[in-house]
C-alpha cells in the first residue's frame, strides 16, 4: 500500500508518541502501522527541524536603521521646516546601498511616516519662556480656580452666515475629515471636499461676535454688526455688555477678573485698557500667541459651529433662512450649551498648564 500523505491526526500523534517513548518502537515500524512515510514519523519523533524565515534577509541592520533615524532627525532640525527632507536625501546622507523603498519600509517599522505638519502659532523664544513661567505658576491651582476666580473668559470671532442649501452643504463638506475609499476613488465627487484656503462668498454679510463664558454658561453673546472690531468698539463693550453681564452674574462684587487674549486691535488698545480700568475689570494675563489657553478658542467656537452644522442637517434642501433668523439661532445655540461642557472646558486649563510645564513652554497637545 502506498504511503498516506494527509496530515497526522491528533490521535495518530498520541499513539506514535506513546509507542516511540514507552514501547520503544522505531519510527520506521510506526510508519508501517500508520501506512505513512518514514520521514514523516522521523520528523515528528526524532528531529527538531528549524524553520527558515520566509522572504529575503533584512536589507538594513538595526545599527544602520538607528543611525539613519538619528541622521534624519538632525537633517529635519537643520531644515527648520523651510524645505522638505525626503527619503532620497536620507539615503544620500547615510550612504546607504539600498533602495528608497527599503528605507521607507524601515521607517514604517519604526512608526515613522510622512505626515502633514501641524498648524501652530509661530512663537518667539520669549513666548516660550513666558509660557513655561505661566504653566509653572498655575499648574498647581485647583480646578475651581478656573471656574470661580476667573469671572469671565472673553474672545471675538467672525462668523460667516449660511442661509441656503448650497452654502450649508459647502461648509459641511469643508469640515469633513475623510472617508473610507480605495486609492483610485480619490477624485470622485463624493470623496472630494472644497479647500478651506479658497475664498468664497456665502452671500449674506458676516458678523463679529464678542462672547463671554463664566459660571458654567455663556454669559455674553454680543453682535458687533456692521462695524469693524477696534479699540473704540472694545471700550464700548467693556463699559456696556461686559460690565452688565458681570454685574448680573456677580451682584455682590464691584471688580471682576476677566481672561482674554493679547489682541492689540481691541483688548490691548489704549481705549480698551482705559475702559477696563473704569469698568472695574482686571485682566488675567495669558502669554502671547497662546490660543490654547483661552477656552473660547479651544472649545467654545468649535462646539457652537458643530451644533449649528448638526441642526442644518435636518433642514429641507429648499429651506432658506433669513440673516436675522440665522443670528437668532446662533445666539440660541451658544446660550444653550450645557454647563457640564462649559465647566469641563474651563477646568481643562489645569491640564493645559501641566502640559506647558512638561513641554517647557513649547507646543502642547490640546485633547483630553
């Protein structure tokens, strides 16, 4: 009978092992009993065959890869993002005798991929020193400091107004990060979004909003409509809406502490500075070029826009919203933000200060 070439069953393996070790049978004898080839039983019972690794041997050694990564990082630091460092340049610098593809594969094994640069404010050395000092000063403060000692966090933003389906669809597509697709599908209409860099006119005139957050809610939402943001407008806001909302929220006080950025046009203008003194407003100073330290910048504006787009998904394609109706909906959306969101966003300042210390004043991650 010809030998059987099917895989040994678990019962055959058990019997063959027992006969070989306990009864002293030879692999050739067991092979006859099972109608198997002698080499099959010999490999099972007598030999430990070392499996060869599949594929070609590694083109780069660990030492070469470490050296390559070290040289690449030095090249990137020297370039200072003024030009792009390519794999071909790394290959030439390290004098590697392998293909660019092999170099990229080695980088991928190290978790290194070509990724777009992050958009962050361009800071001066003094900015970094100031941010580090700010972080060290406030990192140890309790979370309640940011909700109770800072009475109002304010900022100004220009909002575009979208009243028809064409404009609503465009702004919604601008905010879509991506979708699942094959490489070849990249230019199909459903996978393409309009570039944010291209200017376009949604129709109605936009509006500047001065917003203020405190006591777990949006206390201030003032439209600066038809006027440019300036020192005189800032002074008017300090003496009027800002002072009024603080008096209503904290009637037992005559002075209040506000957090704002270093905008020279309004907040830091001579007229604005004078108006703050007259209105009893003290400024909690944050470092320059640090939007990640103003809750309006890192949480409020994004959340309001997100909720506006979610509402617009339910609109009929034929629905046309008037400009006054849009402004009312925008205000209503902001004022209805839950206190849990507002307080969580304000107290996140503690984590941000701790990250500033860890980064020694450099750029920080802003997510929780």
